[in-house]
C-alpha cells in the first residue's frame, strides 16, 4: 500500500511480578488504578497515557484519575511531545519521586487515621466516665 508508513514501536506490559507488586500496593490501601499506574511508571523512564493504558490494561478514565491523583501529590511530571508535524502534541509522564517517598505518604495517612481512631475511642471512654457519675 503506497503512502502508508508503519513504524515499530515497543510498549512495555506489566508481567506477573509487576501485577503481584501492584496487588501488594493495593493491600496497603492504594487505589487499584494508582497502584497499576505507579507500577508501570516504575518500570519505564516515561510513558504516555496510551502506553499506560496498553501496559496496565486500565481504561483511559482510570488512568486519568490515577495521573491526576499522582500529579496533585507531586509524584509525577509531565511534558508535551510532538508526535509528528500534524495533530496535537502528546503528554508523557514520568515519576519524579522515589518509591520510598510514596511509602512515607501512605505511612502518614495510616498514622493520621490511627490517631483519629484513638481519639474517637478516648472520647467514648470520656463520655462513659462522665455518664457514670
């Protein structure tokens, strides 16, 4: 077919170990779409949302939500890349923090939640002490 130019293009796909790692992240309380997107970005230097979609099996809206969450926490950076001379430029994303930094974020959430629970328990205890008088 004249006029059709196809290029070889490699897209990484999460393997069983990657999926197991993402599952461990989900067990820590990380949303599935964030866990899979994070796992994918840990395995590549940078990726477009389409590459993440193919590599993780997530749908585009799930990836958008994950990227938005990650961007709001300052975990990723994005830049525009011209694909060809026509059409819109493509956004590519990369992690800009370490996995340790992300773990610290979730440790803080767990700590704050536990402190809230302890405070609620203390309020109930105080209430019971005051009603027994």
